[in-house]
C-alpha cells in the first residue's frame, strides 16, 4: 500500500507540473536547404529542422503526417494530457504555453471527423450509431389520445430533422451547444482560485478542449462497442478538467456545473415550447 501511495503521489505531482521544453541543442549544424550554419534545433533562416537528413521511408511517413497536422509531437502530447491531466493542461495552454499543444479547434474538427467515421459503422461490431438513433426516434410512442398522436407526429418530424442536421453537421451542432452552455458555466467559473481573471474567450477554448477529451473516450467506447451507459457517462467526465482548471473543490465544481446545465436545459425546453406554440403544434 505504501508503494502504491508513493506512485499515486508521484502521478499527482506529474499532473500539476507544467510541460518542460527540451534544452536547446548545442550542436552546430549546416542547413541542407539554405546552407546557413547555426546552433540549435531549427535553422533561423528557413526554419528547417536539424533532424532532417537523408531521405528515408520513416521521414517520408512523418512528412506525410505533418501535411495533415498529425506528425508533430504536440498532437500526441495533447491527447495524452487530455486523458491524464486535462484541467492542468488547459491551464498551461491559457497561460501562454500554446506551442506545446495541438490547437483546440483543429483537434476538435479532426476528432469530429473520426467520430463520424466510427459512428457510421467503422467499429468492431460494424454498428451504425447514426441509423440506430433515427430508428429509436421513429419508434417513439406517447399514447393513443388524439392530442398525443398530434404531438407524436410533430415530435418525430422535427426530431428527425434535428437529428439528421446534427449528424450532417456535427461540428456546427456541437460548437453551437458549447457556445450556449459556456455562457452559463462562465458565470460560475470566471472567478476561480486558479484563474481569478478568466476571460470568456479563454473559457470557450477550455470547453472545446474538454469536448475533445470527452470525444476521445466516446470514440474509444464506440469503436469497442462498449455499453451505451459507458458512452453516455463520458459527458460527466467534464467535471474533472473543470475542477483541475478552476481550483475549486470537488463539491463546488459538481454543484455549480449541475446548476449551469440545469439552467441551460430549462431555457432550452422553454424555447422549444415557445417554438411549438408559434408553429401551432
């Protein structure tokens, strides 16, 4: 138990410790592109890495990844830290350590594209989650009453449009939801112990990173055809980065997060009711 406690303590120390940049190389190089002699990791004239030398299949593969924004170490470091130290990583990024991590919106679109592929049937079971969602909506039944049938027809018609739109444009749908939710969450997190002067733009970027974190777990769960409860529970993992980033206690983080979600859902329901009333449904 003592050894386990020591490992846990070491892990917690690693979580809180910001990323450290590797020391500058003291070797002298001659750039193969522009012929400039320099000391360091990159040519100061053209920016070519000192590691680039003769052509090989390995370097060709890394260059191919770089074209798609996947070859730099920031991508893998970001994925690792979003899983193991999400809130602390976000805090480091907001403090200015942006070159160490993959850009939040770029990662968001890459993960969204991967999620669409996985949900479309590229997973272990070959299950099409998108079609299943529409099928469950079509099976919806509220009762035999005439009013219920009218509501059911309207619910199915508009529900299918919303689900279809969210499946066709998942990035737009998610970003819109994050923007709406960020307004309510920001009211409670803008004055936190760790970041007392948090700006709304910074908090919105934080939520994009948090959405990336939950996407990683959801993609893994859907690919492995994990139980739907596990996939649904990934949304609750957002409490972890919010707690780490803000410095609030677990209890306060959970309570204010639930309150913000509750307010957002209530206003969303009111908006839907008003819309249905205007449409005469």
